[in-house]
C-alpha cells in the first residue's frame, strides 16, 4: 500500500526522521453475531503517522479501533478473523497481556466508553492496575477524590 511523503519543507521532528511500520493489519473481518461489520480490511500503520477512519455511523470505524487494541474481547457474540501484528507480535497471541498491550494506545472516544462494570470499578481500575491504591479504604478514598475532582460525586 503506497504512502505519500510529507509535503516539501514539512518535518515531523527536527531530530528524528519518519520511522517504519508499527502495525500491520491483514484481511481483518469482524462479526457481531451473524452480522459482518468488517470485511477483509488491510493496511499498515506507520510510525508517527496520523490515521483517520472516516465514514457514516455504523460503518465499522469504532469496531476497527477496538480490534487494534483488543477492546472487543468482552463484547458478547463478537468474533474476528485475519491478523494484526505490532512489530513481530501477533496481538491476538494468547500469551499477550491485554491491559499491558493497551498501554501503547491513546484513544479519546466521542462518547464515554467505560468498561462493563460499575462507576466505582471503572474509576478504581487504574489505581489498582498501577498500585496507587490497594486496600478497600484506599480505593474508596481514591474513587471519591477522583469523582469529586470531576464534579461527579453526589452524596
């Protein structure tokens, strides 16, 4: 798949040239139950490349993003075929730790997209993952502080 060079005079960083392929997506298809939502999608994602998925509602943009960071795995009836590689690693390798893998991604969703659990558990997730708060009382305090900072705490 050809990629356009940056316009003349435009650099991505004064001290670092463009890099190579970060992810290879090959023949990815996806289904929610019997409904196919992606059909043999293939492309390369290059180092420091800006990539946009554009299309009407329901055409598979969010599904493709979820496939790239394995956020689809908890969705009932979802299945995927094809390969997605990050460097030399197949991202669907059973030995790959999904939360560790997802640290390579940043994603700001149009609508909030919490994990399928309570508000408390969603807020506590990061504190548990990073060892910020481990006891129930520490987690309670952490969650309350976070929700107050976001003006979401209601007693």
